[in-house]
């Protein structure tokens, strides 16, 4: 049975579930597995790249290429 067929069987089985606590457990399991999968794919940033980003942030600050937290919040509100 290929992956698509297995998914369909799983969906059909899921649709027959009437126990809300079981559905909540399945939701929690899926969320946790997605988190674990995402974390497995994270790769550490090289230290030199990290230091370069810090340096760039300092230069941006020194040259005035920053906005305050308050201004950022106002901008975000206007996006909605």
C-alpha cells in the first residue's frame, strides 16, 4: 500500500472517531511530531556568520537604521 492509500485509510478511520479526548490526543501527537521533525532539520549557524550578523546589527544601530519597539508596533497594527 503506497503512502497516498495509507493516508486515505487513516482519514477514513479518523472520520469514524467520535471520542473528543482521542481526537485531542491525536492532535497533540501530530503537533509534537511536527515539532520534533522541525527541530531535527535545524542546523546551527556557523560562529563567524553569527558574529557578522551582530556586527551588522551594531552598524545599523550606529547609522540610525533602526526603529523603536513602539514604532514597530504601530506599523504592525497598520498591516491588518
